[in-house]
C-alpha cells in the first residue's frame, strides 16, 4: 500500500490489486489535488510491513492547470463596462 499526501495531509491511499507473492506488478493510480502555494511538498509513504521490500514508485507526473475565466464571465464584465460607459456619457 502506498500513502500519498501534500505537506503532511493525506490525499490518497493506493493498493495494488495483484495477489501474486514475490512478483512486481505495476498498476497506474491517478489523484487530483490543488496546490496551496507555488511550492508544495508531495509525500509518498510505503505503508506495507517492513519485511515487504517489493514495492516501487515510478513515473510521477504533475499536470499544472491555471484557472481561467469562463467566456460568460468575460461577457458579463464587458456588458458591465459598456453600461458604466453609457451611464457616464448620459450624465455629462
């Protein structure tokens, strides 16, 4: 079992479904999280007994995404600016 966390906070527990003893069987796990700062520590802990040395961690991939405003938000902002402009022109 592999336990994953961010800055000491548990976010996921992954257990390989293989039941073959003594054979390393790779399995893919995916977890989604949101970083709390520009520098975030990822923790990976082998939660198996100390006598079990057959675990591995390979090919960790992080995909960064930046929140972008939705098109409808931009339309509302534009309409608001146009409205403010029209009101300002009317009162001059």
